[in-house]
C-alpha cells in the first residue's frame, strides 16, 4: 500500500483543503498528517502566546476530525525551519512515504524552506506537490496590462473581481472516511514548548465548526450593515474571522462562497461587496509579498522613507503599549489589544498612525508589538497595515496625511461608548468631553486617574512632517 503524507502548516482544517484533498484522492493510499511546531522560529518573529495557544487547540480539533476519517495526525516539535526539514525527511523514511502534499506559504523564509524540503525529499524518492490554497487567486495571477504586480489597491481589486467573474475558485470537500475509520488511538499531542496565553473562547472559539458557524451567522445577519458599522468599534459589526483566516481554520473560498450563497449580487456591486473587498485587501498584501520579497525582511516599500530619523523614545513606546498616552481612543484601543489579542481595524489604523506620526517611533517597533499580542497576527496583513499607516508602503496614506487622534475618536466613538468600556477611569466624564477628559477635569476641579497627553498633537505633527520632508530631500 502506498503512503501519502499531508504536511499541515497554517491550514488547520479538513474542509476545502487542497493539499489534504489531493493526498486523499487515491482511496487505496494510507494517508498520514504531520504538523511540525518550530518555537524558535515563532519566537524570532514574535508570534503571540495567544496565537500559539489558538493553534494548539485548533490542532487538537483537527486531529479529532481527521481521526473520524481514519487519518492520524502527528505533531513533532523542533527548533527552526532547518531542523523541520530533517524531521520531515526522517518521518517520510520511517513511514515509507512516497508522496508529500502541502499548501504553499508565501513568506520568503517559508518559501526557501519548502524549496529545500522538496529537494531533500526528492533525494529519498519522495515526490512533493504544492498547492495555492490560502488565497482566492494565486500570487502572480492578477497583473496589470504590462504583466506587473499592481502597486495600487483599487485597480488590483477591479481586475481581481473580473477574474472572479470569469470563474470562481472551487471549494473541495473534506476527505471521505478511509478504511479503518474511526481511529481508536490518536497520536499524542504535546503542548508546544512556547508560552501559552488563553484566548477568550466566547470571542474566538477554536475549531472548524465554530468558524463555519460564525461565517454563516455573519453572512446571514451582519454583513448587510457592514458598510455602516464596520468603522464603529463599539458595534460588533465586523466578522471577527481574521484569526481563522490567519491560521487556516477557514479558507477565503469558504468565505466567498458563503457570501455569494447568501448574497448572490455581492460580486456585482451589491452592498455586501464591501466585505468581499476586505478579503481582497488580504489577497493584495499576500500578492505583494511574493512580488516584493524584501517586504518579508521588514524593508519599506518606498525607499526614501528609510531615511526618516525616528525619535524612538522608550518611555513613549511603553506608554503606547500600555495604553497610557493620554489620548482616550488610542489608550482604549491598546487595552483592547492587550486584553483580547484582537483590535478593531479602525483602531489599528489610529494607534499605528499615533505611534509613527505622533511619537515618531519606527513602524517596525509597532509591527512587532502587534505580532506579539495579536491572536490573528499575520505577516502580510500586519506589514501591509503598518506600512500603510507609516506611509512607507504601496498605496499607503500619503505621509502628510496624519490622523488627529482626538477627531478620530470624535468621529468613530462619538459618545465614548468604546472608550468607557476599556477605560473605567473615564466613566464619569460627560460625552462631550470624553475625547479631552483633562479639559473637563480642569474646568470642574476633578482629579482624574488618567495620564495627561504625552505629546501635543499639533507640535508632534509638525515634527513628523519635518522628519519625513528631510528624508525625502
Ligand atoms: P472584517 O472586517 O470582517 O474583514 C474580513 C477579513 O478580511 C478579515 O478577517 C481579514 O482576513 C481581511 N481583512 C480585513 N481588513 C483587512 C486589511 N486592512 N488588510 C488585510 N486584510 C484585511 N489583519 C490580520 O489578519 N492580521 C494582522 O496581523 C493584521 N495587522 C494589521 C495591522 C494594522 C496596522 C492594520 C491597519 C490592519 C491590520 N490587519 C491585520 C487588518 C485588519 O485590521 C484585520 O484583518 C481586521 O481588523 C480583522 O477583523 P475582522 O475579521 O472582523 O475583519
């Protein structure tokens, strides 16, 4: 009997998994699944303990689902990518694997590792096959008329939609039960040797069934008002599916098909298209990583921005991390991040802008801190978001467009509902003063247990413009 191996990575699901489906196509083959944890690599990239915990519980869930189908999932731990190739090779030798199936990862180190793995396996006569699985359309397939990668999102999105009109990517089914299913004994899964921090199970229940249920609920109920609600952090108006997409518990094809089942007009400019467009942002940033691998090395896309002289004041950085800047919307957002490991998109833009443009701290410091906290941390989207906010990326905010944290708060949390949820010290401050609580406190001779603004926005804005203009000369 021939043995097939599915090398599972950030595709922790059994439904609509291209490589798993291909590994199981031959009904006579014995199919094994291997997950290799690489804590040293995760540490180097500041993966958050919450994401590690989420991956581990998703792995337990997927192991149970695979066992029902008669497929054993093994998990092995080693330090880094180099060691993972040795683990893979000896696993193949030990189990007489003939074919290895995997889904591509697009970050540069992962691509190098996979190329090396294919070479090593080929030396022992194992044939490898990779799949474009984590995207709706593969990198390099959405190009300008000159066959270049788009540098601006809107035309990328337009061409992307045209491609979807020409043919939707198909979802594939979960493997059928194999001979011997269900498995009686499952291989032991030992928690990774990595710090774990628990994830709020109400917000982010682990497992495929929970992810699919949330997707269905969102597409049936919430998505219709997404346009109105998506910028209001006090409203639960977005899908909160990012963690499932980042870890591959859910595929973007499942999102697309569920959306179109509920709202067939979404692809033709229906109001639900706005949500699909966010999934296309996710694609855009991944396609960019492949076209410009230096992004994986944290290089700015706009070369002259390398010359910006950051102030990198450690006390300011700590105040930002801890939500003690004296700007309520920024501080409430950072408390949400620190507590939940997730932050609303509008707030990610506000706090990123504040760190870079009000505190003149290198965007890479913020990017790394986000990774260390986010349960949905994802190199492509995080790097894209930070480079957008720092005006260093493709189609980024122009450097002279600087968010005013007070007016951002007034626009998107008018009555301070979100702020009061996260900053109890401001509970008594009236709505009209919630974005400038110290002015209210001074007027009313009240002492607030809340820090004064650490910088003056107007002055900080001027310094930032000077720093960017000096770099551009
Ligand atoms: P929804 O609004 O429901 O959107 C649906 C899905 O589309 C999301 O789950 C996500 O996969 C994708 N998406 C939405 N907005 C964006 C966007 N701007 N860029 C790329 N994909 C998007 N997203 C991550 O998944 N991981 C990150 O590490 C990450 N870091 C970010 C850092 C900064 C500075 C900024 C500005 C944005 C970042 N984002 C990141 C994008 C975005 O904030 C989150 O995807 C979104 O808030 C997740 O919430 P949701 O699932 O409810 O999104």
